C-alpha cells in the first residue's frame, strides 16, 4: 500500500512494481506484486492514474485521508508492506496553514503507524526529506517529527509488530510543484520566474533513483534511516540549462525567503557522518543538467 499513491513519486513506484518480478522486497521472499493499494484523497487524480495504468487488475483504489485512522486500518487489511509518502509538502502552505500541515504530516504519520500495528503489517517505510534536517519552516519541522515517530515506532509495535524504516532525500527532479515544471510553464508563456538565489544549491535526484532508494531501504533492519550521497546543482545553473533550450529569455527574479535555506542538508552536524550539505556535494555542470533535463 502506498499512501499519497497518486503523487509523482507514488506513480513512479507503482510503475516499477508492476514492471517485473523482484528478488525480494522488505525481507519477504521473491514475488511478483500481487496487489498494490493506492491510497489518496483525490478522486480525479485516481481516475487519471487508473487510465495511465490501463486499469491494471493488480491495482486497488482507496479514497482516504491519512488523518482518518479507521480508513487506513481498513485499507491495510492483508497488506504486507506500507510506503508512507502522503504529506502536505509546499513550504508556503505551512506558512499560512501550519495546523493543517501538522494534522496531515504529524498526526497522519502517527495514524499510519498505529493502523499498521493493528493490521499486523510486515514492514512500513516513511519517505522523509532533506528539509527535516535543522528545519527552517513548518514543512521541515513536521517531517522531522514524523521521521522521529517512525524511527521510534518499534517501542509501540513490540518485537512481534511491524518493522519501521525511513529514507531521507531531497526534492525529486520534475516532481509536481517543483521548480522544473514550474519554470518550464513560465518559459512556455514567455513569463518571468523566481529563483530562491542563483548561488543556492539543491540535491539532484530522479524519480527512478528515489524508487531505488525506497526499495533498498525496505531491506534494512527496523529503526534504520537510509540517507544517500547525492550530487547537487546551483539554482542559477539549472535556470540557465532550461533557458538555453528555448528561444525565450525571461527576467529571472531572485527571492530568498525567510523559510528557505541557501544550501540544503541531508545530515546535520549532530548526526553520525554529518554534516552533509548540498554546498559541498559534487556539483552538476550546466551541460550535465541539460542532459538530465532532456529525460524529464
């Protein structure tokens, strides 16, 4: 079962799971996906996804909110693995609607944990974010709390309960609401777009790499947090890579908000192996970015 299963990452994970048999997932024996439950709030998004996957009979569709523990418990019946990807992710949403972000990202995470325990799920994975590292905004803060809940959930589950793991990575390139589709839409209309700061750095991760990390994390023992080493890019370089592919040259507006960092981090100074920031990660050049953008 995938919460937030109609999102950019959820669709990528479903596509991979439907494609082939797997050596093993989450410590279970080798098998081909028998049933995949897509759990999300939006009926329109589910309808579009059903069409995208030609109404594959292995897919099951559950309209539901992670705020509803009873619905989660019902959807998890006979489920072996849960990937919890549902969240309110936009930073500005947390600025103006912090209580709603807490309800979804924190209380929703606790609901997933408790429903998984009640349903006797085998393994549960939480998808975290680099913004949970020394957070500046409500989104990062709620994801940090949710991450802590999952990594300590074994105390609730006991030795016979589900195994809980997490993976932490940056924004997936091309994901819904991220800068690549946003800037491309502006370019298509000949409009200006804003950049946090041209020298700000962010980690680079494709949807395929995100799926790889989730499948790898599912093999880890309970209480584990998988944090990958990722390359980074300058936002100014990404903008130039996009603009050079068009005849349009918009005005680029710089706007570093109080809720955004110049450089993201995957590990803090207080964590083993930290700090690991996008400022010091291997940097993708403009040519490399253009090549990557051609595939997204």
